[in-house]
C-alpha cells in the first residue's frame, strides 16, 4: 500500500514547543532525576528539545532500541546487557517518542531495574493507549492520540519524514 502524509499537521511546531515547555516544568517539579536516558532514533528531536528545557544539568545517555525496521508493526526489543551498567544506582528519566504497544518501554524499564537503577520514570511525547499490548503507563506524556501512524519531529516511516518540524498523520494514498 502507498501512504501519504496529512496536509495539515496533527500538532504544529508551536503546539509541540508549548507542551514540551509544560512537560519540563511538570518533571522538574516532581522528580529529582540524576540521569536522562533517551531512546534512539525516533525521539532524537524530542530529547534535544525537552532536555534543554529541563533545569537539572545531568548526564544524558542514548539507548538504541529499534523495534520497527521498515514496517509499521512492533517487533522484539534487543539490547545487550552490558549497555545497562551505567544505569546502576541512578534516578533515570527515560524519554521516548511514542508509547504504542508498550513493549519497548516495558522491556527497558525492567532491564534498567534489573541492572540496579534506583528509580525509573518515563516521558513520551505521544501516547496511543488503544494500542497497548502489555500493561504499561507512562509517568509523563505530551499528548494522547488515536490509533494512527504519525511521522515528523524525529519520527519516521522507513527513515523518511524525520526532519519535518511538526507531527503529521500517515494515511493510505487514495
Ligand atoms: P512500542 O514498543 O510498540 O510501544 O513501540 C514504541 C516505538 O515504536 C516508538 O519508540 C516508536 O519508535 C515506534 N512507533 C510507534 N508508533 C509509531 C508511529 O506512529 N510512528 C513512528 N514510530 C512509531
Ligand atoms: Mg522508537
């Protein structure tokens, strides 16, 4: 099937920036994180924007957790155990772009805790609660959305559309 992006953004640049600033205030007021962990690749723009709005100047580490490949369905999350050693004893703010089936964040939070993380709280830009396959709730989220595939603001379809500054919906082409 061929896809095209919606003519109008689902969330404009201004809407996103306002919400990111609010989220940063919410997080700073409620969590004494001492490490930020950002999940690559889709969240790279959100991580950059949110981390600069947060007030604590703590270290930031990236984790690579691709579960999609070139498709639109979720797959397994595979990360080597040794990548988790820097998280021991830390209070971690874990940032991702989208909470979809919940498998990625569920697996990462469990692994971080198994490797001795003191506390893990999660923050996502977008939450699709109707798509959940494992029971997982995020501590912070930008927006709740319906079951639709979105691109832009770092998020891709087959590596395309990441550089769009706003969030758009992908629809089957007529
Ligand atoms: P989950 O493990 O199913 O919750 O998948 C989360 C990951 O899937 C996110 O980190 C995204 O990278 C990717 N993902 C889920 N939905 C979308 C979407 O609508 N557009 C782009 N990527 C998505
Ligand atoms: Mg991702």
